[in-house]
C-alpha cells in the first residue's frame, strides 16, 4: 500500500516528532501490518531495500510508542525471548482500540 509522503509527515508533525527519511520509511513499513508486529519484523522489511541499524529502528519505535502513534502490547500470550524477557509487540493505536471494543462486545451480560 503506497501512502503519500505528505500524510506521513503530517502524522509526525502533529506529534512533534522531527521528520527524517528513516522515520518516514519506518512509518511506511508499519502501515502495512494489520496485526501485531515486532521490531525484528520492521527491521527485516527495511533491510530488504537497505541496511538499517537495529538499535536506531528500535529507538524510533519507542519514540512512536511514547507519542501515541503505536501501542506496545504486553500480553500473557506473548512469547519469551529468554527467561524473564518478553518479546515486545506493537500495534497501531486504532487497531488496539478496535480489538478492545470487540472483546468487550463479546462479554456475556448476566
């Protein structure tokens, strides 16, 4: 899915995030996910076109999480990387809200 650069820039400007080419590519990449995604998946997709620094992309995702652009989800269903260390998964904020409201609508009322 191709998204206009101006739209991506506006999303970053509204959250007071400085626009850089790498941030735009990360944002474009995570727009393609419809489910949970990890930093490793984003890095893998970006590495198909060019070499990116893993720590830099992880920091960008953390910045997007702090600004409310994406949400980090810690769920009991998540896998463990090592004992005591969970894999961080992210989801678009609007998708997270939709999932929560869908779960709430399935709760039986007694």
